[in-house]
């Protein structure tokens, strides 16, 4: 079993005076942060928290949370970050599954509902006095490090089992792709309860790069921090890029990489960002791969439009077509193998067996690899429409719809049909002067007949989640309430 | 079991046009090198070389050797680099132990002695035509990658079992310590048959940094290459630093790190190098740790004089004092644990059991850790003198001798003695006007009486190996032939 010295303590020994953390509350060098973590780990240890204990926390993105996260890591405890946006009803199945020994929350009132977990407030814990200090530890790569619950727009949330080794490999995979500079510093504007935000805290202590942590994304403030704090690295979702581009100035020159996660990014957004000096690059990853495992290099963005990049070493990707690998360019399910792939879902053998197979993660995403090994993600497997035995990829039909000048936005999804099994449905945002005939004629020159939408809904807005992903499941469920624009039989 | 895509092929996909290799013979991009390796791996494959086959080679440091090394790696074969300085008699026990399926040599005549291995010349192999191309492979981290024989100034050479995972971890450990820049490029002046030279070739393909490979070290030419080829990284032994400092110019400004291996470096040499802009840093490592696992940062050189640095993540070091860890500052045997530690000695269970224990490598070196985890290497365990039950560290007595203005060089070693078990012997290079009494009086103010040399030999020169290490074993063996200067009984 592989082990490592405690990452934060290592940085405190090697780079004691380097900035580790800055928040609205103050600044911590690695030495300061190590001391606060040693003290807080002592407090948690007095409470009986130790190796393998699951500790839930529902906290704002502040310094206390960072100290907690590193203290739990040092003790070998298991992090269970709770999404602060979820209601008690939504948290209930997570708490049922994780069954944490303790939950740490901020002082704000929160109705835990029928669940009555053992809770402590962070404020009270921080004020506890303890003589114990935990200065060091040995991290075991095979140990469970965190249970991160997938947001799953439908169904019961699953607790992804992230190991210590997953965090380590994720940090190194990023470095191999992006390089590591002594002056690297992150601006952290992502939720800490998602894997993308959590991994940044561990990249920080593995690489020795500081983190400027913001409680939420505010474009003007972010821009100021990029400049004032000499930020080199940034992780964002598309909406944040839009907001930054609305500001007058070009990107500060020290910013060397802005990793774009969440929803697939429109190439036009990336182009616009590059014109303003923002080094935005698309990535691909998920909770089950401990954040991104595929990244496009800055220099490739124009050449490989629409691609998410090349798998980071040593991650391997295969495109599964049944039992064999799909040839270059052919779409299939994206499978991922490598040391940052999680080991399964906590106490969920069925979901684990379904998704993890011989060391491979079946992502449920569809895509293809080009001849140089670059990945393009096309659709979610569950969004695939099978019409009369033919595969229809919603993204392809959406792209065709969006290329029509009268279509402002579009979402394509399957609807059950007695004759075809499924038919292709399209929700479109169109101007009042637009006609269905114009769109249908336009599409017929671009798409095979079996890909043509059989039914159109006219909507005010395409429903999307916080990361910008289209909520197809909701469209499918709500189709009966949508305003039918036209049925292709009538065209 | 962890795996990785083929490293070189990865770089050819991601950085096809970047410089991979430059030698006197020409320049290769990663794309070119990948193609040459694909072709040569095809030729080797036609010869029946495949996974697990051991292939010896005795070749000059040229492009053909680099192509061979990557081709063998791609095929999953085991590299057995042979030291070109060894005679047939010295190679015999290595060939007995490694029992290679094939040996590849250059065309130069070489008397293989009683051994009649199956040999091919590199020239003939390169000219072979083959339709087969091996473009890709999956590397298994647990596979044996190379048998590197320790030079061992005495005794039978041992074949250190370097795994694919050791190479990977060594490359990452270096990056975590030194950072990784897109423009990184190595000047390679080290022998390719030692682990230090071999690992640079794999750092190159794992990091995507180019290598400018020289067949031998020539200071003036090296200096020119540092400038012309925009070199950022260099690996050297002390003699090379001396030679570079004899040149008129200061270090070219792009050079960001010069790793000093081999013999422990005199702090004065490092100071002199820094004054001239050479970013020389001491390191500690050995064949069994797949090159350096401890490195001092540039900024620490003055503050931590004499230290070799802090263990690279995730390497752990303990100082063994019997069954327990020695406290900070106390000398003991240096033990190393981590993913770059080799798995043992090939077909040598006795030596393996003696040196490897529960995942720890007992290095046979003595040293101490300071309170911040920085290592200082003092002596080889086998050089330790035990006089009447008291430990005497040769390095300490040598330092005291060298601080005497009349002593130009000195080596201290143990000699058997019926009364004390061992006595302290010193070989010194002194001017003719120097007297033993002056030295003995000088030392008596600096050393406890049990550390004082009991016998002095006057020599013209201290015997050292190519890396500058004192050959104490030779001094011990040849003591009867040395010119006795004085016996302390006579003082």
C-alpha cells in the first residue's frame, strides 16, 4: 500500500512562509495553516474522531471549512461535504446512506427534518480549548478520503468513494497537463461541496500553491483579485466566463489557465474569452473521476474545436461499442480507467456494479476519440434517442437547430412512441415571426430524415442546472405541459 | 494494478512538434522519435523480443540508444544497461545474473571473454527492414522495467529491479519538487547506464521536456549548448561543476536547476557555483530509489548548509536507531519508503532481504533529519568506525583534518585492532613542511580523544571513484602498502 507524508505539513516544512490561503477573514501561510489545522485536529480528536470516521459538514466556503477539511484528512477521517443548497428533504437520503458520526454546521438555523443527526457548530468547536495538537500523519492512498454525493438531477444521490490516492493522482494528473510553477496561485470560486472545488484544496497542499477562496462568484471582485493577488489558475463554469467577459478589462496577464468544467462549453464562448486574453480551456471529468481527467491545451483550442482534450497521463479512455473499442471518430460510451477513478458508490453495490467494471468506469457519457486520442463528448447515454433502431444524438440535432438564425436556443429529447419506440422532440426558443416550415426545411438539408424532430415545443427558456447542463429529464417529464408548436405531421 | 498509456506516444499525440531529442546526429520532435521507436520496436518484435524479455545493451550515449530504450519500454521488455567502462571480466557476473535474451552492442570490437552471449550490433538492427510498427502500448506499473547494476566498489554487482511504476514516481517526485515548465529542456551529460542518466530519458517523455544528449561531458561545449539550446535543467556530478566554473562566463540565465548527484558536494563548491549564477542544488538518491528522492531547494542552500534537502513527496525517510526512530538531529541509518523505491535485487534473495524490509529500503547510509524534516547524509554505514564501542564518523574526522591549513586532502577509515576492535586511521595529503604534532594538537582541540586518529598515512592523492566518492575499502585493503607517516604512540 502506498503512503505519503501529510501534504499540508510537508508544505509547512518546505515552504513555511508561502501563502497557503486567503479569504475575506485573513491570510494564512502554510506554516500558519498547519498550526491551525494541528490545533483543530486536536479538538476533533478529543471528540473521538479518528481514522475511518465519517464526518458530514454543511458550511459556507470560508477558512474554517478549509481548516476542517485538512484536519479531517490528517486524522484519516472521511469527509462528507453536504451541498448547502439542498433542503432537509433532499439531504435525508444522503444522511441515511453516509450515516456520519458527526455533522458540523455553521450557526445558521437549519431544519434537519426527521433526521436528528449529532451536530456541532463550527464556531463552538473552534472556541474549544484542547491541549492536543496533531502535527503530522501518514496518508494511506488506499484509505477512503471523501464521500461526495452526485447531484443527480433525478434519482437517489450516490456517495462517490474518493480515496486519498484519487486526490493524489488527480493533483498530479493536473500538474502533468498544466505544468507547475513556483508562483502558482488559485482563485477559488467554485462550491467546496463539489468535487471540482474540493480537489483544488488538495492540489494546493500537494503542489504548494496558494488558494484565494471566495464565498461566491462575483465577477467584479474576482477580476480585482485576479489582478491584486497575482492569480495564475482559475476553475470556472461557463456562466462565470460570460460574467467576466461583460466587464470592460482584458484578462490580467499572469492568469495562465482557466479550467472550464460543468456543462460542455460552446466554442464561441471559448473564442470570445481567448480574444480577451482569458486562457479558457475545456475539460472533461466528473465526481467519479475525482474532477477533470481530460483537458484541452490552450494552443489546441482553435485546432480542435469542440473537443474536451486529451486524457491526462496516466488516465486511459476507451470508447465502448459493445464488447469492443469503437474505431476513431465513431461514437460510443466513454469509459475511463486510471488512478483517479473512484472505487465505487458507498453502500450501493448495485450502482457500483453497474458503473464500475474491471477497473473501468462506465461514465454514461457518449463521445468519440479522434486519431490523435482527443476526446469529444457528445451526449449523455441516457439522453440518446433510439428511433426505430437508429441512434439519434440530441447534441447533433441541437447543433443543427442552433445554426438556424431564427433559433435562439434549443433542446432535443426523446419521447415514447408506439410506432417508433421513441421519437425526436425539440424544445425551441424562437422569435414570433419564425415559422416551423422554415426550420423544418432548413434541417432537412442538414440531417437524415430519421433524425428530424417529429414534434416541436415552443418555450420561453431552456431549463438548465447551475452548471448550464440542459435538464432533459425535466423536459421529458413535463412534455405534456409544454406548448406544442407544431407536429411534423402537420407540416 | 495501475497502468498508463505509452509515455512517448502520448507526447507524440499532445506535443507532436516539440523537440524530444537532440544529439550530434540530429534533432527529433516527439512525433519523429515516436515514429523511429515504432519502427525499431517492430524490428525487435520480429526478433521475438516481447514482454518480460531481458535485453542487455552496451552502447555509446547516442540517439540509437535512446530509440532502443523507448522501443524496449514500449514492448514491455526489461532494459539491462551495461556499463561501457567495465571489462569482460567485470561484466561476467552481471551477465550471469541477468541472463539476457539478447545483447545489443555497437560495432566496436569487444572481448566478451568466456561469456558468449547472443549479440547483435545496433547498426545492423537499425538497417533491418520490417513491415511491423509498434505504435502504442499500455505500460503496467508493476512490471519490471530495468535491471540496473550497482557499481559497487567491492563485492558482486547487484541488479536493482526498477519497475515501470518506479520510473513514473521518480519523474513525478522530481516535478513536485522542481516544478514543470512548458519550456523545460534537459542537457544530458550523465552516463546512460546509471540510473541518474536513464531516468532523465523517462522524465523527458513523462513531462514532455526535450533532451539534448551529449556522448560525454565537455565543459566548453556544454556551456555553448546551455546557451544555444535554451537549456533549463541539468544533472551533474561535482567534477562537472568545477569544470564549468573554470570557464569565463556566468551561467546562462534560462538554466533554472542543476541537480548535483554522486558524491556529497562540498558547500564551498555550491557557494562558488551560486556566485556565478549556476543554480546547483544537492540531492540524495541511489539506484535502489530510482535516482534522487531528496532535493534541496535553491533558496535553502545557504540556510541549510550541508543538507541534501527534504524528501520529495510522497517519499518517507526515517532514521533508524535500532528498532525505533532516532530523534531529530541524531545520526542513524537512513531508511527510505515510497513508490520510487525498487522492489529488490534480481535473483538475489539474500541481498534483497538484507536491504528491503516491510516496504522500507535500508540504504546503508548514515545521516540525520533536522526538526523540519531536512536530511543530512554523513557517512556510509559500512564506513562507520567502532572504536572500543564508540561510534566514530569518518566524515567528522575528515572535516576536522581539512580545517587544518596544512592538510590539502584527507580520508579516514577503520583498521582492525586487537585492543579496540577498530582504530581510526587517516590518510592525508600534506606539504613537506607539515608535522604530525601540529595536526594532532590541532585535532585534540576539536575532537574527543576516542575520535583521534591512531595512525596517519601520508599519500600523494586520496583515491576516489568517478563520482568523487572516497574509496575507503581500497584504503583499508591497501593500508599495508601505504607509507606510514606516524603512529600516535610516537607522538
